[in-house]
């Protein structure tokens, strides 16, 4: 019991402050007169010296009355002060606080979205990627009411989440990427709900490209040093309706001199058009040799590369 004893005047009706070691989201206590009589008491919450509000309650015939406060956005309460507002039937004896109850957190939903961002691999324009999955979990202590799950940009979503998610429960949001144009594309998943911090967002990004390669890697058979392999060809297709401008096509990488490249690609490939790049392996040394064909263009994901590997013997 925390006693509220007589201090000066008003028959022992002075205030008493209860200070907490850490901020609370709620606090309260039962007030009991030690004699019959009517009174009105008040509890006021503070964060430091700043008042967060108060609550009053009345009792008749000295019956106990409970006063409590809740911090809806808490925990911010660092102390509470109990005091008497009025004594209507001549009580002059001491009062006590009994059954002090504290609340460190209110029952409330809380949202966890994992991961916090999704990045998609380069995707041909006007085609749809494989799905990536987000997990939405209610980490709070009350039901989560979901108003909406919206998606923006060149992305689409499907979800197992309903209108309500119980405390501790999870659901999933599957996201796909469908670029409508070239280059970097961005968007977001936005979850609107009744949890603190709403709306909750997950950033989405990906790159759209108009360049389709018939092969991303060429592997050549073992070839004698100084000899030439059978040529291999990769087709470059512009899947867009507007022209693709090609700045350069060349060999790059550690062993670029062990390969040769020719192509029939012009500086502009019309929408829906294609051209070919032919590569021959001519090893300059024994062992595994690697290089790349590098294409610089305005397709959206430049430079594109075709990986080359072969073994000299």
C-alpha cells in the first residue's frame, strides 16, 4: 500500500506522486477513505513535467474507487499524481492508495513487413516476372484490421491476407514485375491498417529491357592453342515497338584476345527486328579462358553481356 498521509490543511487531502522507473502506457490505483464520507478524486498523468491529461471519479460513504489513465500512443507516462478534488461529507482522516496497477503496453496491433524492399532482376518489357513474396505479421497484442493493400508502378500483387489478422498471425503478399517501359521502374506495396505507423510501405524496383538475347552464355569445346573453334551465334532481338540504338558491340574481359566477334547489327534495330553476333574461340594459351561480348545500347539495361568460356589445349 502507498499511504496518502496528512500533510497540511484540508484534513490530509494532499496529493501523492508515484514515479516509474521507465515510461508506462497506463497506471491506476484504488482509493479508499478510512472513514465514511463522499469524495471526488483525480489521477493526472505526466511525462516529466508535462501533463498528459487526467481522470476524476467520485465515491460515496467512503467506498473504494479506482482511478486509472491510459496513454493511447504510449508508453509516455513517467509519473502519476493522485489528489482530492473535493470532500463533500466532512472527511478529515487520511486516505490511502491500494492495489497500484501498471501497464507497460496497451493491447494494440503492430505490423512487421519482411523484407522491407523487393528488387527484381532485369525483365523483358511486357513480360511478367516470377513472384517474390512478402510476409506481413501482426506482432502486436490485438487484432490488425487491414483496410487495403495497394500496389503502384509496373507491379502486381496477390495476397492471402484478409480484412483481419489475429495477434501473432501472418499472411503473405506475392508481387510480380511487369515492366511497361525501358529502364528503372519503381513502385510500392502500401498496407493501410489500424496499427501505429500506418500506412506501411515496401519499396519495389526493377529494370525493364527491350533487348532479348538468344543465349546469355557461350561455352566452347576444348580447342588447340592457335586453332579456331566452330563459330557460335547469338541473336539480338528488339522486343519493343520503337527502335533500339546500338552504340557499340565488342569483346571485353581478361582473355578477350582469345575470342573473335563479328556481327551484322546496325546502329539502329527497328521495333521487332533482330541481328546476329557470331563468336569464334581462338585460344592464345592453355587452360580455361573467359571473356564477354559487351553490347552498349538504349535498351534499358545496358550494357548487356554474353559470357564466353573455353579451354585451350
